[in-house]
C-alpha cells in the first residue's frame, strides 16, 4: 500500500498518461480504473495441464501424475487450475519437492488436524 502509489505518482509526474499498478491486486487512487482490474494478477503462465480429481476435465491427478501415465509427474505451474495471482516460486518448490519424494517412493507424511 506504500510503494505502488508512490511509483505510480512518479510515473504520472513524469508525464505518463497511463500506468499499471505494480502490486497485485492494484492499490492507490487509480486502482479501480486499472486495465488489469482489481483481481490479483500474475505474469506467469499457469493452467495448461490442470490438476484435478477427474480425468475428464483435468490433465493430472491431485498428486500431479498424468492420468494416463502415472509414472510421469508434472511439477511446474501448468498444474495450477487457474492463475494464482501472485508469484508461484514457493508453490513450485513445494510441488518439485513432493514430486521428488513421490518418485523415490518416500512420500511426505500427511498430518491430520487435531
């Protein structure tokens, strides 16, 4: 809420007619008119190999294994069902870690709520 409005002000003071908020979702005086809308946005490609519970409407199962080739695990942002709206790095690290554990037969233990 602090940096984006300042950066946008600098751009407008420099003569910019149009700016895009540098936060997701946009903040500041011009957030409502942002061409990106008020919803969180990301510039990372996601969702091309959707993860889901049904092979009829997804490419991989909940463990990121291809429905038709269970020895193949996809560990990139293509398995996201939709845009996360934020940078995917930590989620991708988690997916890669889980994929490595599954492929080596050493899955991460599931914790149960108490």
